[in-house]
C-alpha cells in the first residue's frame, strides 16, 4: 500500500513540511490529498497507524523504511502464492 501512495524515504522531506524530522498525521493527510489519491480521513488514519510503529503520533524516517520494506516483502510473497 505504501508503494501505491508514493510514501517512501525519498519523499520524506517533501511530506515533512515543517522540517522537524518527522511526519505528523496532518502532513501525511495533506500529502495524500495533493497527490490525488483521494483518500478520505479514515484511509489516511489507517496508513498512519500502519507506519507509526511506536505509536508516538509521528512517523520517523526509520518507520517509513521499515514499513516500506515490509510492504515490499508482502507484495513479493503475494505474487509467489
């Protein structure tokens, strides 16, 4: 899912609009809306929860890396089955 919405480390700085080194739910919501994915608030919340592994309310670069790697592995295993 992360790959589908373009959420990866390469775009982290563009999403982190206030430059504090983390992505808030509001920043993620704005990104997903301007990228024309048409996600409603419930889907934004779902993506946020999926990536915010430690539950601290922000997404770090490391959490993006880990979630992206897990998403890539899920896609590979789905194709193999």
